[in-house]
């Protein structure tokens, strides 16, 4: 019994330890997401797969060697019609003569090598650019993961702050209700005042429950964007939600943005696509060679010798295969023109993207400045609302203010604090957009 009790106590201890919440900084959250989120993992797999694509294309420029073998039993030999005089017969007569042997076995090696094929060389260049494309795409995917995690991190923090405000509001209103309850019990307060404070307290309880649910949903979203098990308990750090004004004096070079680099790499791939179509106008030259060893006879050939009626011989051939395109019904020219149109369309998209990324920076600067001004105003409102509430509470307890004034000032303080938290969230989101527009999201991992 003592051992069972000890095991139970240890199990409870381990369970409590396992349920301890994990303190999570923004940097740790982002690093965890980059290692565990499916989007980042798949982007890295695309880079790995691009290496195999290069090997696949390179194989077309390398020699292809294959071995072959066969064993044939000719159950009925085919007859050929020959003039009878070949065999001492009468002129004009035809004799059917079987040709071949009952058994035929061949084993050999063949080789093919492209000597000149413009499409193969172009394909190899395109494959290397494809790997670079996926490398840039992986970096862009990481930036998207960082952006989502950072925004979700701030969403959780602000949701918890709103819950803290609601809890504080509940405590303050409960104190007022308890005071009025005491006054009512002593005949110094009206029933309506007690009922009003009770209704207000019940409403705050409802808000607390709603805020708890909002916190849970926000945490679930953050864990999902991180690739973290949903049941993990987490605690955020306030240091990551401090207001630190960013530098906005230097306009960033949009060509350093991953989005722009990705489009430039796509332009290069489309250029190679056009070259691959142009390769249809070029001739191709390939080398082929083979060596074979053949056994013939009316007996099973494997292991047989001439004495057994089986005869072995080898033969080989080397050749050059030249193909010169002359006329293909203008199909190749049409393919080249289509590839050229696709390239020119993409170049227009690049110009539009350059303009869009520049606009994104100026929009982020304007939004951040506006949110910073709003945040300062809301911070001043919180200070004033707290001061008004303190004065109103003193006046109410001294009989110089009504219950309505007290409840209104309490609601005003709560609203001011919630407005401040909302402004803080919008400011941090705008901060992320500015960092993104400067191409510096990776700095959040440092």
C-alpha cells in the first residue's frame, strides 16, 4: 500500500511538472515555427527536390549505357521462296527453304551519347535556376511564417491584457457592490443601487468569459502558426510588446525584397523556356554504339559448342545520328512567340510589383505614424480615466457623487484601457508591416 501511494504521489508530481506553462519570447516562437511549421518544411523539401531535378536533366547530357539480352526459340522456322535451279532443280520452279536456327540467344551492351542538343544544354541551365528559385521561395515562405507568428503573438498578448482589464474591473466593481451591500443591510442604501451594481457585476462576468474564450482562440491560432501542439501551455513575455519607434528615414531598395527577387528568377526561367523553344530550330547530333554476342543453333545454346551444333559470334556497330529540322509547319515559331509573350507579360508584372512594393513601404510608414499618435492619445486617456475614477470613488464614498457617476467612470476607465490595448495591437501590426516592407523580417529571429 505504501509503494502504491508513493507511485501515485510521484505520478501526480510528474503530471504537474508536465503541465507547467512554457515561457515563450517572440524570437523563440519564430524559431520554433521555422523549424516545425509545415510550410517551412515543405519549402526546404522543394529546394532538395530541385537538386534532383538538376541530376535528372544532367543525365540527358551524360552517356546512357544499357545491357540487353534475349533467348528465342523458333518453334516453326519461316520458309522463303527461292528459284529451284539454285538447288539443281528445273528452271522456273520454286522451292520453299527454311532459314534460321531453332534457337537464338543474344547478349550485348549499347551506348548513346548526345553530342549536340541545344534543348538539353538549355534545360540544364534552367534546372540550376529552378533550384535558386526554390531557395528564394523558401526564404519568402520563412518571411510569411515570421509575419503570421509575430501578428498572432501580439494578438495573444492583447487578448490577455483585455482579460486582465476585465478581471480588474470585476474586482473593483465587487468592492463597490460589497460596500453598497453593507449600506443596504444598514438601511443606508436603496435596493435599486444594489441591484444595479449586481447587474453590472454579472455583465462583467460575461465579458470575462468572452475574453477567456478569445484568449484561448488566439493561443490556438498562434500554436497552429508555430506548428506547436495545441495542448501546450504557453506564457508570453511583455518585453516583446514594448513600443520602440523604428527608423523611417531611408527608403529601402525594393530589389532586396524576396518577392522581387523571386519574380526576377521567374523571368530568368521564362527566358530559358524561350531558348528551349528556339532550340527546336537547331540540329541535333548523337553518338550510338553497341556490341553483341550471339549464339545460334538447333540445340539450346547456353553452354553449347560447335560440336553440339551451336555457333557463337560477336558483332558491333558505331554510328552518328544527325537530325536537321527543315520544316515543321511553323509550329516551332509559334511556340517561340508564345514563350516570348509570356516573358513580356511577366516583365510587366515585375514593373507593377516594383511599384507595389514601394507603395507598401510608404503605406506602412503612414500607418505606423498614425497608430503611434493614436497609441499616445489612448495612453493619455487611460491616465485621465484612472484619475477620474479615483476622484469619483472618493466623492461617492463621501456622498458627493451618485452611483451612476461611479459606474460611468468605471466603464470609461475600462473602455480607455481596452482602446489602448487595441491601439497597441494595431501599432505592433503596423510595425511588422514596416519591417516587412524594408525586407528585414529575418531580424526578428536575431
